[in-house]
């Protein structure tokens, strides 16, 4: 059996956040190292997350939700969570250089309409739309990769 195949008689448990992370990784046929490389974290973090030993940081949760193409609520609470199809491209091996993930923008829903989460340093801060646009323009000028997640 290929490592991406899940026996039809045994569905993966999706009760905990760790179960959901592991189920997606296994369904995609990714190793913990491949997922860690994609998310720019170490392999031990993936292991701890999957075993529910530690909870991913806010920026890691945003990155996981974006990678899995699901909402934060669905990822965290499991309500309505379904195993996503794998990305159209295979994970990039460490031998191929690629730019580091830099930032993700998403609706904040609090005081400020936009929350900027910087995956490079893990910071998060609210911005008004005009300020967020300036951050996006500067990021493009700096040749940073930008993800925009709409919830």
C-alpha cells in the first residue's frame, strides 16, 4: 500500500486538531519533514502537533488552514472539516531553493478589518484597509510572497 492510501475500512480519526493535521498529511502522502519544509517549521513541531503535545502558534494555524484550504474554525474545532485534495504540485525538496513564506493577510473581524500575520517572525497586528494596502505594496516591492486568505 502506498503511504498516501488510507484503508477503506479504517477512516482516520479527526477528533483532535492533531488528528486532523496528521490525517491530511497522511492522505497527501507527505512525510512530517515534507510538511515541515512547506510550513517552514521543524519536523519536531509537526510531530508534537500531531500528537497534541503542543498547539500550533497563531501564525502556524493560519498557514495550516491556508495550506489545507479550510477555515481556522473548521481546522481548530473540526466542525465541517473534510480532508482536502492534495495541492496541485508536489512538496519541494530541500535541495531546491525557494523563497521563505513571508506574510498572510486575512479578515480580522475585530477592531481593525485586516489582520497581517508575518510568518517570518510570527507577529500579528491589526490594520485598517489603507494601512494593509501599504503593507501589501511594500511586500511586493520587497519581492516577498503574499497569501491573501478570505474567510
